[in-house]
C-alpha cells in the first residue's frame, strides 16, 4: 500500500495512525528481538485495519500493479490473507472474489495503463490455528479451477517463530493436490533448521526469504537440488535487523551456489524500499554484473506462475536489454 493511500483511508474513517506512518515516516524497525517484531506487526496491522471494504481492497490491488509497472515490472504475485477483510465484505470467499476480480480488471487494461499484470496467491497465518489454514487451502483449491484468472498459489506468512510448521502440512497437501504453487515464508527470522523442516513438511516450490540457508551448506545444497526458488528481499532483511548492513545479505553466496533467486521488496509501505531499489542494491552493493542481473530477472519469471506469453515476452526483453549498448 502507498503511504499516501493508508493516510487517506485513515482520514476518511477517522482512524488514528501511529506516528511512524505519519510524521515519523518511514519507520525504523528491527525484529532482532521479539519487541522489534511486535513493532513491525503493530504497524502492519494498523495499515491493514484501514482497509474496510471492497473499494479500498480494489484500490490497493490496482495501485500496487501501477506502481510496479512504473518501475518496469511485468508481473506481480500479490499474497492475500482474506481473513482480515472478510468481516467487511461478507466472508473469506467474497474477499477473495474481490481481489481476483480486480486482478482480472487490471490485467485486461495493463497494455493501456502500463501496470504490471497480477497473479493472486492465498496465504494462511502461522499465528492462527492450522485448521483455519485447511479452510483457506480448500477455498484456494476451489478458486484455482479458473486457471490464470484464479488463485495460483498457497503461502504461509507471519512470524515464523510462532506455531509449528509441520502442523500446517495438511493444508499444504490440499493445495498441492489442486496444483497450486506452494510458497511459504521461511528462513528469515529463523535459521537453516527451520528451512530444512519447511522443505520436508511443506514441500515448497518457492520460499519467502530463505536467506539463512547459507548458514548450513547442506541445507543450501538441498534447496538448490530441489530447485526451490528464493524470494530475496535485501531491504527487508536489513530493515528487520536480520543483517546489520546491506553487504551482509548473502545474495552473492546464494547465486554462487546455483540458487534461483527472485528479488522482492517484501513490504514497500513499511520498509520504504521498492523492487527497483533491490536491483540497485544487487548492482552497487553486491557487485552483480549485467549478465548476473539479467539472470536474476530471468529467475524471477521462471519461479513465477506468470502466463506463458508474459514470460516469453519478458525473457526476450531481458535478452534485448543485455545485448544493448551499455
């Protein structure tokens, strides 16, 4: 969500935002301790609390696609936990219908508006009961029947230090049988043992983060062997205190090990750092060359559920960029 949008929504509903989303923006965050994560989650919840209806949900999807498109992005996989919005639109099914319908509308006009095209991933929360995750997985499976215009994947979000990962395996098996891409968060706040447990119990195709796999070469080797892509978000990792400095993020180590990496911005609202900034960091801090940046961009498409025509066009344009004069 744009910071201007959350302020606008709060004003329209006479809701008071924390100073970190107003005069003290952008917030200073660190999740190196439990209190730090609480501060992050409090701000996240404050922003989400402002979204109280269909029009506001649609606005977020459309603006996210426009903002990514303005940076040159072609494809946005937006991850949605519908439980927060369900009370305002009549349930979790209507909430997902709103998001899917707006994604279809965005995609139909993307050529004219310049927005990125949008795919929708449903997510359960680690801090809720695993039975709720099964309910969400069943809904995701039903909505997956619509092909590219339906739900494309199933995730698991929130504080990975909460809950037991294997308890969510039944939900992921429901999603797996429906052909959904499995994309849980793992390996940012917890280390390689948590990643190994996620690999075994959830069988993901892609991990949100996974950067701490570099702390155990065996786990990193298992990720690469299983062709599990990693959503690496350098700005998020530093903002949350997982790494102290930008150069500490092990992007180069992951690439040298042969991992498929898709750079991501995670939460631009709270980290004040968008996707293009992650590519700039990859070049200026981690020293990635043009061919290496191009391969990272290709990897992001290979790790996605973008339609074939989007992938084909994007890969051709990446090659054209790489072959153009400096």
